[in-house]
C-alpha cells in the first residue's frame, strides 16, 4: 500500500486570506484564538490512528503558543513553515519574502529543536509570476515546498505545473504540489480543504485509490484546524461565496477525517518526499 502525506496548515479562523478585507491584522491580538484547542484535538485524532503528519505552522501562532509547537514535535510530527503571518507571496517582494521565511524558520527551529525543511505558501500563492520565491526558499535553507496547486482557481493556481513532485531551481528545491486528478482533460483538486468538505467522502476515497493504484503515486492531503471547529465565531459582512467556502460542513469534517485516516496509510512529508526519508 502506498503511503500518502497528511498535512495541517496551522492557522486560526481569523487568519484565512478570504477574511483579509473584513478582519484587519491589527485586530488579531484581540480576537479569541481557538487554534491551540483544535490542534490538540487533531493530535489526539492522529494518535488514535497511529498517524504522523506535517504541520505547516505560522510563525505568529508559534510565538504565541510555543508549548503547542513542542507538543507537535514531541509526538513525532514534522514541524514546517507556513510563513509568519499568512501574507501571500503575491503580496511580497523578494526581500520581504526572504525576511518572512527566514524569521519563521529560525523561530520554529528554536522551539522545535529540529531542522525545518518544508514550506507552504499562504493560499498556495507561488505561481508563474513569482517563481523567484523558490530561489529564496532554497537560499534560506528549505529543502522542499508545497506551495503550488496545478489548477485554475480564482484565488490561486498554476495549471501548467506538473501534478506530482518536481525539482525546481536546478534541483536545489523540491516542489510537491497538492494532489490533483485528471478528469475529462482537466485537473481537479481533491487534496483537501473546501473540496473535502464540499463533496461526499466517497469521491475523495475514489480519487485517492485512483492516484495510488493507477498512477502509483502518493497523495498529499491538507486541512486547517478551524475546519474541525463548527463553533468558531462567524465573520460579519462576508459575501455568500466566501461564507459558503469557509463554513460549509464544518461539523462533518472530523468524522470524514476519521474515515480518511482509516482507509489509507499516512506519514510526514519529509519521510515520503526527501531522499533520505528521515526527519
């Protein structure tokens, strides 16, 4: 059986890109944080199923909850970078991006006591117009990125990118896209997030079996701690599309995750995709 990569993007409910126009960053410190309790629920879920995962963690969160970060590492999971405060790469220049990823990596390594090898951009915001980001990541010491989704989407996407892991910047960085499936000539994202909440679980299971079985490739799955938290505060004034994407089926996510963890084999990104296969 092929081993797939389980990943968690560690950010709180108010830090998602879709809420940028409704919740200013200056408000973050005063908003009720729910991420620590949700991460602890996720850690317990993984423990029940014997699963190790990769936690792409914001520096802002890590600085606020250092003991949570240590629990992630102490329980055998990989700690990786999600940038400092969920600023999309499309909103940064090379210098500010370098400062962001260097600062985050240094803090995570200090707290976790282990090398941080992986990075995932906020909202998968590396694409054809900012491929310089791969150079910056390699220079900053990262070994791999999981920051591209090879689909067309109104918020992100690089449809011409390969579907599976590929070498970037002359082999100095491995890019591992979120898994997609080719359907009727189109790449469809089924690697997690809103797609996992929108479609019936049997569709995700079918797609994973297809990629594992027919193509012989590992899949990458991702979700956020707020996606198992139906009691999170509601943001006022958001449009119907954003409201639908963010709040749809939150009460069902944890149960679907239980089934996903049972139906497939899982491990950390570094063990699956880096050549030495160890943390």
